[in-house]
C-alpha cells in the first residue's frame, strides 16, 4: 500500500469520500468503507442543482433520472399552493445516487487509489489523527485522516457537539397514471410531516416516482400514509424499492479540521437544511480538502468552509422559522411564488436564501 508518509486515509466510501479522493493527485489514498458494496444501501432523493450536477459530470458519467424546471408546492390534500419555475434553464436534476458512487469508485481506482470494502473503522488513534483502527485491531496510518462517513456518532463529536437530525425514508414506485416529469413536488402539512415535508419526484418518463418523507418520529408510518394518499389521487401500481437514511439539519460544525483530522459531508452537519441535500456542500469542499491533505495549507480550506458555513447557517435559521411557523411560512411562500411567476426574481436551488431575497424584493416593490 505504499509508505505511510505518502498516504491519505479516508474513512467512508460514499460520495464525500470518493469525490475527495478524486481530487487528490500527489498522494496515495486508501478509502476504508464499511459496506461490502459501493453505493449500497442507496440513499434517498439525489435531487441537486444544475451547478452541483455539472461538478460531478465533469469527473464521471452520471445517470440522470429526471430534469426539473419547476418545483410544485402542495398542501396535505395534494392541492397546489404555488409553483416556482426557473427562467434560466433547469431548476434541478435528479441523479441516480448508487450509480454515481459506483462510477466515482471506478475513476478513483483508475487513478491508483485503493478502496477497502467491508472494513469498518472502530476509532481514530493518536493525538495527531494519523491512524485509524479497523475491525480486528488493524492499524492503518497516513499523513492525514479524512472522515467522510456521513453522520456517524462515534466520529461526529470530533467536529460538532450538536447536530439536529431526522430520518428520511423513500420508496420508488410505479404509477398507474403518468406524472408531469419536469416538476418535482413537495408536500407541506403538519399532519403529513410536521418536522419536514413529503416529496414526490417523478423519474424517467413520469410513470415512476420517488415518494418520500422525513420526520423526527414515525417516519415510516407517515410515509405509508403519504403513499396511500398518492394511491388515491394517482394510483400506485407497485413499490419497486425502499431507501432511507439520516438527514442532518444543522447547525454546521465550527471546525473542519481538528488535530489534523479533516471532515467532509454530513459528519460536519453540512447539509442544506430545508431540502436535506448534502451533495452541494461536498462539491464545494472536496478540492480544498484534497489540497489540505496534500500539505498545500490549511488556510484555503478554512476560508472555503467559513464561507459555506455562513450560507448553511443562514439556511438553518430560516428553516427553523419555516418549521416553527409553518402556516406563516406557507403564506410567505405563496407570495414568493407569485413573484417568481412574474419573473421578478430567480430561485437558486442550492442557495435557499434566494427565497428570502425574492420575498424581500416583493415587499419592497409593494412599498
């Protein structure tokens, strides 16, 4: 496996770990992954902005399940609240997460890096964070360790003492009726999902869809209830697959490097809290984390993280408001959508604070 002083150890072989390894050019990378198969078990959703999609597309082949040019907001009875459209091209893209991870793994190994599957890290050893201990007491050391495990309680305390989390669950279904394929749907209702929202994302030609929900409690029961509502409205022919996972909501960690241990992804509680999307933050951080582990300085990484953290922190507080005062939020969302329909503002799927900018612009116009 090469000399320890020329090696980087990445804990976690998901998108965060693989995409970081892809940017490391001058050192050997060993990725330690607990699962025996890359990309499995699959995660929910995979809806990203066109900018985030391009970041991945520049590196690997990406399977696109759908391209959306609008977001449709519904109430608990699946009646429309409003619709946000993009005037500058697609609003968002749904990618196949398992395929993305599989393709990343191929390129990573072609670049000369190594992936150890079915090898769970028990702890990170040493004050300088240079070694990990896997099952069986095996030590694996390098110049730096990068934690990219997703939310993982044993390692999360390295970076953050507190992170809000909810469970996301999703089923892929075949429908009796075809949905309009160019719009993804979110359902906002205290009865359906008091702590988050439900979603219906048409895939491929609209004859299939990903139906999901996230909530602190009873997520599976709430998902079953939502599927029944969809079945009455559209008709669910059969369930094709099930997915799930922890969604982090913030606040993002203050530090991205602790004792020479760098973090990336959900381990930093780095996710867009309103939609629960973590891929955006990964694409923003991966190249800077790679430069850090190649000993090109910590300053750039810290600066990039501080800028991203400020945006995610603003989203965190806006999301808290939206959850606590959902009725008021829906009213404001309705106003914002109307402005978007007039073409007076543009919504950025990554930067959720653009919703607030649209709202403030609407208020100022009325004055």
